[in-house]
C-alpha cells in the first residue's frame, strides 16, 4: 500500500462499479483503470455453461488484470499519479471459488498468489451492494450481450460471497478504509445529489489519511 491515492470500486455484477469509477476519475482528476470484460472470449460461454468454461474464463481475467495493474503501477502510481479502478484484484478469488471445482481452485489459487505477490494494493475501497432485484434491473437496462444468460441464483450467491469477503477483508485489513454504499438507497447515475454524497464521503476519507497533500496538489477535493 503506497502513499499515492489508489481507490478501487467493488461490488457484484450490475451494481454500478464502472459508472462510479468514471465519475470519481472526472471529479478528482484521477487516472481511470477499467477491467477488461467484453474482450474475454470465454465470458458468454461461461454464463451459458459455468462448469465447462469457468477455468478458462477466470484465467483470462487474472492474466489481464495482472498486466493492467503492472502497467498502472509503472505509468501512474510509481510517478505519484492517483488512480481509481473499477475492480480490486481480490475479486478473482470470489468468482473463482464460486465457479471452479476444488482441484481447479487449488491450482488457480497458487497462480493467483504468485502473480499478485508484488502488485500495488489500494488504500481506499468503495464497496457497492444492492438487492437482487436492483442488480437484475440494472443488468437488464445496460443490456450487455454477454450477460443475457446470467442466472439470478448465481448472481444472488455471488452477492453473498461479496458480503462475506468484504467482512473478512475489513477484519484482516483495518488500516484500509472501506466505504460502503447501498445501490438500493443511492442512484448515483441518475441523482446528482447521491453522487455528491459519495464524493463527500470519499473526500473525507482521503483527507483523514495521509493522502490529503496529494489531493490538494492535484486539485481534486476543492
């Protein structure tokens, strides 16, 4: 965990991670890191047959996120340039544990540990959650072709996995602030008031920690 602000936005599929990350990037003048989703050639097949295509899907995501985070570290964080990402690398384990059989997961976890050992780690996490109905509605609205076959049961289980992971993360990493927001209560895409509320909470968190000077210098929280 470095001295330069590195914020990640996390939560289940459809909760609005990318939309919020984009908004934060524009507001605070942070570089934006977006995960590769549509480019994954296995994702559509995965939602049709999880058991058959899970390992290929998860390995593609892991390798691409490894490359992305390495590039971000080289070109931004190591040069004291702040970054906001629409994912945290730990999401790989959430999805892999849900999708892979025990033998596959054991192999996958070993690779994950090797690749992530020296990766940059965020110093603020924004965690978005929402009810299943809200997630399904937002997935329907954005109408991504690869998501048309997502099972509601899979999405519900994934949401519970996220809750458990975030609870464990907060216990294991009390030094990293986790800002929680409910997608059922806030619609930061349609409501400017809701978006400003999130900005204020993030600004307070950044200024309460050692990154306040960086924020002031970049002109972010004026």
